C-alpha cells in the first residue's frame, strides 16, 4: 500500500512537470508591440501600434520588407480600439515589451487622464516604458517613420531619450509611475518630452527613408511639453527645458558656453546637484534654489589664458550667471505662459510646512505665479583639458 502511494505521488509530480506553464505564450502566436500611439479622431480615439516583424529581425538576408509594421483603428474608448486591432493583426498583440507610448498633441491638450487609466490598469503593460508627446503632428505619424541605424523606431526613440537626458539635459525620461505620482499628490504638474518629425513626414514611412545618407524624415526630441494637471498647455524650448532639469536636479551632464572676446568658451558639466527648499513667512510661500555644478573646459576659441587662476575665477562667475539666467527663463516661462507649477515647488512648501500648505493649496496656482524665488549657483571648473593653452594663443604669438 505504501509502495502504491509513493508511485502515485511520483506520477503526480511527473505529470505536473510535463504539463508546462499554463499561461505560457508561444512566440509564433504573438504580435510584439514596441510602441503605442494614442490620438483624438473627432469624438473617438485613434490607436496606433508598432509591431515587430520577427521574420525580418531574425533574417540575415537583405529584403525590401521592414523590421516593423503598424496597425491602427478607432474606438469610442481606447480599450475598444485596442480590441478592434484584432480585426487587422493576425496575432494577439502583446504589450509587455512596449518601449514608448506617444500621445498626439490634440489628445494631450484635451486630457491624458483617460489613456493613463487604461494603461495603468492593463496587466499586459510593464512600467518601464517612456511617455512622450508628438508636437505639431499626430502620434500615428511619428510611429510610421522608419529610422536608420536602429531599425526598430521605438528602440531608437527610447535610446535617444536616455542619451539626451544623460548627455545634453533638455529632455526627461518619464515613466507612468512618475506621471501618476504627479497627478495624485496635487503638488506639481507633469512634463513630458516632445518629439517632432523633421523633414518630409510622408516620405518617412517608405523603405527608401533609411536607404540614403540623409534621411528625408527624421525623429527629433525638441524639449519638454508642459502640463497643467492633465492638460498640455505649452512647450519649453531646449534651453528652458535645461533650466527645468537644473531646478529638478536632473542634470547629469551637459554643455554650456559663454562669450569670450569675439568668440566663445565651452565647458562640459560633469556633475550638478540642486537643493530646493521652501518656507512660508507671514502667509507668503518662498522658494530657495541652490545649484552646485562642476565642469571641465571643452573648447577655447579665444585668446584667454585658461592656465591663470584669475581667468578661471572669471569664467566660473560667468558660467554661474549663465546657469542662473537659464533657470530664471525656465521659471518665467512656467509662470507667464504655462501658469503651472511643473517644478514641484508646491511639494517643497508641503515638506517644509504641511499645515501652511493645507491653507494655501486651493489657491496654489496664483501663489505660484507670485512666488518669490531666490536662486544661487556655485560653479567650479575642475579641469582645463589635456592641453594647457589655446591653439588660438599659440597661433597669434
């Protein structure tokens, strides 16, 4: 009896192992989505999905087929539109590998809350994708542009966003988790990176676009889109976007320059940190911003002798003033044009004095516009590069 019982247990374990994973999805049964675009189409939503062509990605042979294809359809809700895609896609669309989600400009002006509700509820989506806004065009058009070097456009956008955020600082890689926090805490409004089609957008969806040295259509990140709560209200240019990133302590590295005689001196910022503090005095909120940046000299086009300490000191002051001006311009744009606290100054006030915040939060929009802000920038030059003197000085001597 005991022996039969052991055999029964062994048989049960064996059958369990042979059954495999019940929820496993076969690759040849899935259409892997790399990007999702959401636009307004009258009263409906237009949904566009960029799908991998696995045969082309795995193939070593050169063919005329593209590595991706797009499907699009409309629906009264985004959920409905996604399901209606099954009438066009030969396979069930799988969203776990989505790299970017792009909102069209008109949709973003209307509201991005409904799209976020669907995306945050659907268990097919992970949370490591980036969210952007298409500027002057629909998200659908952006997802149809074929790209060179990186043949999967969604991966190109994802990588460009990471690189530009880390090396140039006019963009911000925003995930859905961060976006939801902005909406739920009520103490800041979100920003998203904007993307445009540079060149002939109609030529961008043809294979010939990637078969020439200078593509007829290119995807380009241009700065930040500013929101008031859930609605797009304006755009920050690259310098204003850089100012935003200085304020929010999101500058890892960037390049700056100041005039030098009739030419310029450029530096590479190698480290930057920002501390934003708030306080409330006699019912009036105030913000203090302290920025500390370190840089190396990258290019000298004038005759200044950067080996001299007094010249370095002069340059440090000039770059500190330039950085402060960039920050001030970003704040001015947010106050005058957006009328929206995209920097999270409300969060700084809340952290400093939660009770005072409760009293002013209903009128924070007006408080923000009138907000007194003090900015201090400490800028240090750590290195003059691998040569001591400028070639310009040597040439003139």
